[in-house]
C-alpha cells in the first residue's frame, strides 16, 4: 500500500529520467519514449478508430502533441497515463470531426481530420517542407522517420534522403502520383508535429 503514495518519479525512476531528458531535447530519450509506448498507444487508438491507417497516423500525432506539452506533465501521474489521456482525447476529436465532415470537393482531398486541402506540388522542384527537413540534423530525422507508419517510411526516405522526384518515386514503386503526394503531405505533417514538440522542449 505504501507504493500507492509514491510519486511516479519514485515508482519508475528510469522512465522519469528519460522524460526529463526528453524535456531537455535529448535525442536518445526522445527515441526511448517513442519505442517504449508506441505499440501500446497504437493498440489503444486502434480499438477506438478500427482503422489501422488512421490509428498509425493518430499515434504519431498524439506523440507530437504530448511532446509539445511535456512541460505540463506532473510526476504525480504515471507518464503512460498522461500520454494515453492525450492520445484518447486526440482520437475523440478526430472521430468527432470525421462524423461532421462533409463530402470533399472534386479537386480536394481530406487530411483525415475533417479538413480539406488541395495538393499542388511541382514534380521536380523543392518545396518549403523539403527545406524544413533539410535544416534538421540527420540524427533527429532518422529517429522520427524510423517510427513513422510503414506506408510513409519508404516515401520519406526516397523523397528527402535519396532526393528522388515524384516521377522517379512513381516509376520505382508503381503507385499513382496523387497517392504519393497525399501520403507525403500527411508524413510531413506528422514529422512537423514531432519537430515542433521537440523545439518546445528546449
């Protein structure tokens, strides 16, 4: 019974240490927390949305939101409880918006959160998001890309690490160009959310 009165710092000193290191922008701590909680958070979200693609995206978005708000975490709660609450609330918001969203316009796509967008990417040109990724350290991007949903991992590597054009990726993978553009759009959003979270921790 005495353990019930202990703080999370006292009950799980190693996890608490990693959280504090991540709060200071430590790359290895960041990767440690992603690796430790990603599968369990994904499993919880999957039960809520019953769609693997949405669950994968929402998992990474929830991590981004958690890292952006890590300064608000209080050690009297288990980190996993705090993280799962963020993931649950984020998923509930997604489901609510999904129910409310109207049909997309013929020349627009849905980003999965009830908002529509149009994609206009010049096939061979660099874009602002590419410059954003180029300005990050290789180690930072490697940690993030390693934990992206599998459907995005290859595309991000080919586009931003191997510097292939949309046409070259299409020829290599044999999938429609619009599919590549949509998935790169979502992948950039996921990466940007994580990066913003990491910047807010510094």
